C-alpha cells in the first residue's frame, strides 16, 4: 500500500509539473501558439473516445463479476423477498439499457463527428419530434417503475390480520437490540421509556401493572418459526435507528416517541440457508480472510471461523458504536421455536428474580 501511494504521489507531481510547463509556454510573449488541435489530434482523441467506451463497458462487467454479486439469483428468505428482488432487477435492467445506449451514442458521435479541416458544423436549432421522444420515453418508463413499486409496497405493507401473525417488539437503543414476544396471549403489554427501572431489570419500560405484560418474554436473540407471519412493532429509546434485516428484505425506522411496524413471513430456516451454495462460497471466502488475520482475531477474543447467521442490523448512523449494533436471528421449525420459548423467562418472573 505504501509503495502504491508513493507511485501515485510521484505521478501527480509529474502531471502538475507538466501542466506548469504548458502554462509557462503559453505565457511567453510572441511565442507561436501550438495548442490548436489539427486533424491528427482530432483523430487521436476520436480513437481515445472509442477506447474509453470499451473500457467503461469492460470495467462494469469486471466489477460485477469480481466485486459484487449479480442480483439475478435471489437469496431472500421471506415471502415478499422475490417481489423486492424483481423490482430491483427490473430497475437495474432499465438503467443498464439506458447506460449502454447513451454512452455508446456519446462516444461514437464524438468519434464520428470529430473535427476535420474544411468540415463545417451544422447548426441545428431544435427538433420537436426528437424532444418529444426523449422526454416521453423516460416519463413512460419512470411512471411504470413508480406504479409497479407502489403496488409492490402496498402488497408488502398490507398486514393480513386473518393470518394471526406472531407479535414481536424490536427495541432499539445505543447500541444494542432487544426483542419482546407477546407470550401466550400474543399481546404485548404497554410500555413507555419513562417506566424504565434498572433496579428491577425493567430495561424496556414495560408497564408492570398491565396484565398483558406478565407473560411477555424479553430476549437478546431473535428466534422466528419458519412459515409463520411475524408482525414487528418497533420502538427506539434514544435516537433514530433503523431495523434492517437484509435477507428478509425488511427495513423500518425506529423512531423515538412512536411505534412503527413491519410484517413478513420467514421462508428459509437458518440451517437451510447455510446449505445455499452462494452462502457457502461467501462463508469460505470470509474464513480465508480471517485465517490470514488469525493472530489479530484471537487477540480480540473472537471466534476464528465465521458461521452464517441471519442478522438484525441498524441502518442508521446512530453513534460511535453504530457498526456493532446487531442481533442474531434464528429461523427454525415451529417445534424448535416452541422448545426454545419454553426455556425463556417471562417478564413477571424476571421481576421476581
């Protein structure tokens, strides 16, 4: 890295000196002006424009292959995930078609209509037909994308109460997450940050007098049964946070003083996602990097090898430890979830302890 920076600095210094020499030449009184481009210069620049066109196409393809995943194979783990992926793919295809066509025309025309001795540029004031075309096409395409996006958003945000979703609260604070389940009655007890009592371990401000709160379960690891609709109620204790669950294509702001919500149905268990070839390749790559930094990782007291887990992240820059604000999500069978839930302590019992 140091060698690369040194080379770049030397290169920039050389360019700066070259520009200074050109300025000095231009400033000489009575000196002949050699800066006017001739046909040879124009041909060179025309070919360079074609070369740069090839370069930007090539670098785009290389970047997709080596620096990121093509979003054509979905690893979403929720019912609405494929809808989000389809919307993104359609938007990406439209953008690339426009980019390919416009960049080709820009660079090709720069080559085709390069300056030549004796050639005079044609003054073309306007063309109403062309202006109508290049204004109408974007309007139609963008309107289609917006309408499709609105329908998709409406489908995602419409909560089917008949599906009897499991109610879970996601509670955000600098810099961690807590989850609260509604218990056997599937109803969350009332809560308010003013009711927080650390002496009683009431860290979420749950109303101790509310009968619905007695069977609530507060945890630091989120478990979800596969195939079961989940309705998340989201609160923030301090600043604006954002509950982001990338594999479930779910994100919603957690706003102090109000409750926001988002619902989805998990479709792929954690164990099933770990068998996904794409996920396995990523895990292998990450572990290869971690082995290279083995001493540093072990010194920090972290596990050397990484294993895939779903995560709840904060997608707002909420403070100095924002990067570390995450909670593990486990998607499992209904039987495994029920067994895990039986091991948890209810809110009423936690107050007694």
